[in-house]
């Protein structure tokens, strides 16, 4: 019994560990040779994109190669280069050397952005002479200037970290618009958010946004249809102060792209948030679908208009309505459930009926018979084998080991399993 429980525990623990994901920055923290690469993963938030993937191969650059890549480049350009270095498939050294002749085409994080024309978001892998493995962009005529150097870390079939000698580049990869000079209103109008663009100009909130762009800004821009919805408030009836608050509620004072929102826990602060926690948002993440919960309504993030570190502009389907402005009086919180005693027979018994004149009826025989004795619990079957004290001790020890190792969730599941096995 104890050995069976231990086997079940180990199986469940391995499955649980496999679903817990990985943390690429924590892994690379142990390798100083990749500190610059790791730093740019954090600055550009590409680390969140990597961690959100179940299967990924990170092609990392040593500090010297990363310094050459990042020299005189914008963060947006560096972000594109890092995305192209992360393959959405699992390649360890053995798999690289076992690749068939010719080139193997594999997709990358850059391909998932929608900014890659044609096959530019793909990478070619091939076996070169002398046992080397080369990497190149899928752009026509691209050369295999990058080659596999060594293995860094593997979590089988989930994460592989491999060092390569040089970055993978194609013409135009590092070219990206600068957020500091981007015309936000023009971007918003082009994305179908003309009403929102007009409001931030007339209210003066555009200047507030622009002053935050250097340090970090994320906009949640409602599309024009959101203002026409039946349940949408008339923003023209709001006071100037409330309108400013509402528009600030649609922005975060940080660079938080869509993949970073997936990892958000608890509430997130907006530009309208106060120290007391008012005007915060909650994130609801279901796979690639992300919604924002205000306490009054929810709104789905529809598209990315601009992702240029440290500025991100996202569109949302509905207006974000803070409960502080549109929630009304909050409903009273439910109190603890009181366990009231069962009412006595006297309290539940129906009131006696009025006596009718006439001759009383004799009681029925059933009424005169004594009540049936209470049913006794069935005796245990003589075929039930007694559990020895040694087996009981082993089962208790196994249950204790499971509880300490797996944590709260694992404890509940495995403890129930163990009890069912014992019974």
C-alpha cells in the first residue's frame, strides 16, 4: 500500500512540475556570461513571452555578441532580435545533430507578433560541415552566420537554452518606430479609436500620457463602438475632473504588453489609482484571451496597436468603468453563516385542529402499536481483512510525505486519493 501511494505521489508531482512553467531570467541569473542578454530580456519584457510558452528553445548570446547587437539600437529593435532568437519548438543538442539533411524551418516568437512579413518570422536550422549546426533567417539569401556553440540548460521537452555565436538578423529587423516621437492620436485614429483620441486631446490627458512615455506607459484604448454601446455612459455629461480620472483609468504607468498582463496577479494600478487602492484593475487570463475587470464590467483586449518599449497601446472592446465612478452603493458583504439548531418538535408541530362536535373516532391499530426500534448499524463483513498496525503506520507516513511535498493543492488531491485507497 505504501509503495503504491509513493508511486502515485511521484507521478503527480512530475505532472505538477511540468505544468508550473519556467522562469528564464531566474535560470540565466546563474550564468554571468549571459547577464547582458538576460538584462534585455527583462527590459523588453520578452522574458514574459518566453515564460508563457509551454515549449520554447532560447538561443542565447554571450555578453560580447549581445553588446555588439545592442550597440546604438533602440529597445524596440533589440526586442525584435530577441524574439527571433526564441524558437517555438524543443531543440536539445542531440536533436540538433540528428536533424535530416537540408534545412529545417521553425517558427519563432517574432512570427507571433503579426509584424513579420512572409516567412521573416521563421529561422532555418541546418547541419554544416565539420559537425556544426548553423542558424539563419528565412529571408531569401540569408547566410548561416550564427552557429551552435554549447548547451546551457534543458528542461526536457519544455525549455532548452543553447548558446549560439552570433545574432540572427535580416534587413529591417532592427528598424522600429520610436515611441518618443510617435503621434499617439494618429495611431489611435488609425486603429479605430477616434473618439478616445479626441477625448484625450480636449481633456488635456494627452500631455499626461506623453510625460509618462519615457518611463513606461500602457494604454487601453476603447474603440469607437465602445462609446456607442447601449450600456455605455454619456461621457459628455461627466465633470471635467471625472473625465480626466476616467481617461487616466485607461492607462498604466508602466510598460506592460499583453504577454506581461498574463502573469499579473491580484490588482494592477492605473494612472488614476490612489494609495488606498482605488481605481485599480484586475486581469482575467484564459490562454491567449485577456480581459480587464473593473468591478462594474469586463473588457477584452482586442489588439496591439503599438508595442515599442517602453510604450504599449492596446485596444479594448468596452469602456473601462471604475466602480468608484459607476458602481453605485456596494452590496453589503455576506456575513458568516450561522449554524442554527434544529427547531424542536413542539415548534414545528402544526397547531391542533379545532374539535368538531360529535362522536370521537377510535384510534387506528397502527396508532396504538409501539414505535419500531431504531435500526442498528450493519455488522462488518467477516470477510473484511483486518489492517495491521504496520500497514497503518506506513500509510500515515506516506500521506505525511505527500502533504509536505506537493503543497496545498497537491495535499487535497492526494490525501483524498490516499483515503480512498485505504477505505
